[in-house]
C-alpha cells in the first residue's frame, strides 16, 4: 500500500523529524492563529457583547480554527495516524459546536446557551488536542504546542463553568459613569481573551516551524536535541 505524503515531506523521515513534519505543518497553526486573531479583534472592538454576537463569533471561530484547521492539519501529518484521527475527531466536534452556535444565535441566543456550549466544546476539543500532544511527545516536534493549546482550551471551559449563567449587576465607575455587567459581557470578553492568547501562541509556533524550513536537513539532529533538552 502506497502512502501519499504532502508536498515537501520526506517519506523516509521519522515522525519526529523536522524535515518530515514541522516544515510542512507550519501553515496549519498560522491558519488557526489568523482565525483566532479575527475572533479576538471582533470581540475587542465591538460594543455589542451580547450572547448573539458571542455565538456568531464562536461559530465562525469553530468552523475556521476547529474544522478547517483540524482537517488541514490532519492532511499534513504524514504517517502519524494517531494524531490524524484525533485532529479529525476534533474537527468533527468543532463542526457540531459551530453549527449549534450559529443556529442558537438565531433561535435562542441566551447567556446559558452560550456558556454551556463553550464549556462542552472547550473540554472535549481541548482534551483531544492535549491527548494528541501527550501521545506524540516522543515522536513529534509538534507535540508541545498541541499540549499547551489543549490545556489553554480546557482552562477556558473550566473558567466558563465559574461564570453564573444569569448574572446581572449594576455598577458605577469613575466620574459617575454607570453600567451593567452581565453574563454575556463577561463570557464574550473571556472568549476574546482566550482567542487572543491562542492566536499569539500559534503564530509564534507557525513562524518557528517556517524558520526550520530554511535550516536544511543537516541541522535536523541538532534541532531535535535542542527540543529534547527544553
């Protein structure tokens, strides 16, 4: 049986070889980072922090970073079948979450719906990415980033569990400015912060992998030694 490899992947390379995996994989975290950055910017600069906006932003994020990023990533993992399956599973979970979010944004855009959907997605999707990192830590230079993003995503779910689904309180700020803090405002802001952190981390990873593309095969052994030491 002949195994097809993405362009630029040496079929003789091991799963832990930067020439076989990292140099080919770098566009994947870049795509995920771009989608997360857009979600963070929309959340930051929008005056509307309603559950409707939160569901729409999350739905687009899950489609782009979860479905597209998961399928695209799986297609560039060479012979790493275990990681491919986990990322395809993550893409499936994100697809269901995205469709649910977009439907809810038009039918039932309530704070509890937004909070509980994020919790369910973050715990399951984060766990799948964390498992991919744990299983691949001895054979893939990508494993550390998977574990970090997986942990951050699970933490998002844990933090959202602490958000009261029906919280509302009035406050008075500086110079007598008053306002109202609600569940949707807190939750949408938290998701925007998560998206910004993930965008920055994945962008750094993408350009790190891209830099390895120009190092040449001769530097693979030393690169792996440096990663192992860290």
